[in-house]
């Protein structure tokens, strides 16, 4: 039994399914994708609910290409603004990791500092690797994984919240949900997709760290924004922004554009119910205009706010759960998306699965209609039979579960 439907959890689900295990995925929301989900907004579908970046790691690019997910270099301005000065995105990422490690040391959170320092090392090593992104957005990763799972007869069950998982004396596990109780052999939890865990009569301490994030999708009217993805350092309301216009379907009207922004925590707290959400959207637009990322004549037509309450099990706690509760809990560390995605996709052993038409570089990409046709072909090629090779390979390295 797996909780949640982020791409990382779906990778693990596919891995387990390829090993011949019988799996079930429960998701409390109506939509799949976790933090990477898309929403319908302003009459367009496929609007990313949050601002995202796929780190520039060659292993991630290789793994995604093997999975059949196309990746594009940025079409517009991409970088970071540090006190009004534009710096390369690679430098911005290194500075961000350095900042997190420094703050974590000051707070005494050495585990987090250690993780951030590893991230800093990778950012330096991969400094020259480009930042790539799927042309229709990160949803393409989730969709591809869902497609492969569906070909194996696995479909996430949405709208079901797991309230608690309990290890019974007999060694089995009882999963309590809003829709009744299920028996399971083991329960797989992720850093941000979990539930209360009870072993016989004691509740496990998950040492949860809670953070709030606020993202706003802006529908703008005016000249096309000049950027793809931008980060902001220093005392600005915005943390980062991504131009989503090319990723939505249908696209907005020709003179309209969809930009998603992530707001810094103090502003997010100020916009609790009762505060004027529109004011935050207007402030975000003004910041983008001051930075020269959108034209001064651009007007705000509508805004859609999404709040994320992120409850993270720290990595050190996940490691302890892996050691002490391995007989009934499978903990999946998902705090480093890039690293985990590369290793999870690597485990899938899809190498025998030839890259499909959709793996090609953007320049070779067919127009949307054909692409959809191509995706249908990929799907039929992913019949359980054609995945059998990968499944066979995987089952030969099967571990007792
Ligand atoms: C707003 C935001 C932006 C981010 N941006 C980036 C980025 O740009 N780059 C990057 O590398 N990483 C980013 N991350 C990190 C991201 O959290 C991880 O990459 C990854 O998505 C974590 O996977 P997860 O499954 O642990 O949690 P999530 O992706 O948060 O997914 C959790 C899912 O589990 C479901 N769920 C939770 N509890 C239960 C329950 N009890 N029962 C049933 N369902 C449940 C939730 O509804 C949700 O769909 C971002 C995170 C957030 C929140």
C-alpha cells in the first residue's frame, strides 16, 4: 500500500509492480501528482499548481529521457535576480543550497545542513549542465508514470485519505482510511505523504517539520513575458516565477499569458483568510514589472491562489524508520526530488524499453495533435506484454519483500 501520487511515489509504485508485487496507491486529493499536480484555471487545463524547477543533473536528464519524457532547454530568459543584478541560474542554485546549509547550522539542524551541503556539491559539479523542463510541464513525468502503471493494471485510488496504519501483533498491517479499513503486508510512506503510524499500542514519533508555501497563478494581458523561469534573492515578495503559457491546454488567448509565482513565507502568512489575495497577485505583477520580466503595460486579469501545508518527515527520521520498522513500513525519502527521481528511475531498469517518439528533443517534437497521437502509440506499445521484458529483468533482481 503506497500513500500519495507524487512522481517519486509513482516511480516506487512502478518499481514494486515490475517486481511482481501487488500494490495499491491511495491519494487523498481528487488529482494525482502531489506537489507537482496541475489544476484547471482561467479556462485552461494543465496549469502547474506550484512553481517548479528540475535541477540540472545529468542523471535526471538521462533517467527522464529513458522513461520517454521529452526535455526542452528554456525558450526565454532564465536566471536569478540578486539585488536587481541578473546571475546565472546555476549560481543561484549553488547560493540557495549554501544559504539553506548556513541557516540550518545556525538553527542546529545538522541533518538538514548536511543534505544542503550535498546539494551544494552537486550544484557545483553540474554547474555547466543546462536546466531542462518538459515542454508541456512537469505533468508529463506524472502522466508517463501513470500510463506505465495503467498498462500494468494499476490505477491510483483518489479521494481516499489514509488516517492511520497500524502494525498488528500477527505481523500484518491494518490501514484505516476515510473509506474503511484494509489489510496490507506493508505500507510505503514518503517524506511528505504519510499518516499516523502505530505499532501495537504506541504511536511512532515522526518529528514532522511543517512549512507553508503560497503560489499564485496570474492571468495576464499584454505583450508576452520575456522569461521562462526566474528566482529572486534578497528582500522581495517573490521567491520565484515560471511562465506557464506554453504548457497549458487549451492555450490562453494570444494576448493572454499565465505566469505562476511563489510568494515568500512572511507574505504567505499575511494572506491567511480575510486578507486580500488579489493584493498579493497585484504585488507579484508589480515585482515582475519592476524587474523588466513583463511589460509595464501588462494588466492582471485574474489570479488563483494555491496554499501548500508541507509536513515533512526529516531524512534522519526516515533513516531510523527504515532501520527500526522495516518489517512493515517502506519509507521513501523524497526531500531531494532530482536525486531520488534519478535513482528511482534507474531502479526501474527501463533501459530495455526503447525511447519512444516523445523522447526526442523539442526541435524534433511533432505539433500537439500529432504528439497526442504519438502518446497513444506509446501507450499501446506499453502493453503489459511489451513491458514484460523490463518486468522479467526486474524480477530477476527481485528482493524478498
Ligand atoms: C509547493 C512545492 C514546490 C516544490 N517545488 C519543487 C521544485 O521546484 N523542485 C524540486 O526538486 N522539488 C520541489 N518540491 C519538493 C517536492 O515536495 C518533492 O519533490 C516531492 O514532490 C515530494 O514527494 P512526496 O510524495 O513526499 O510529497 P508531495 O509531492 O507533497 O505529495 C504528497 C501527496 O500525498 C497525498 N497525501 C498526503 N498524505 C496523505 C494521506 N494520509 N492519505 C492519502 N494521501 C495523502 C497528498 O494529497 C499529495 O498528493 C516542492 C514542494 C512543494 C510543496
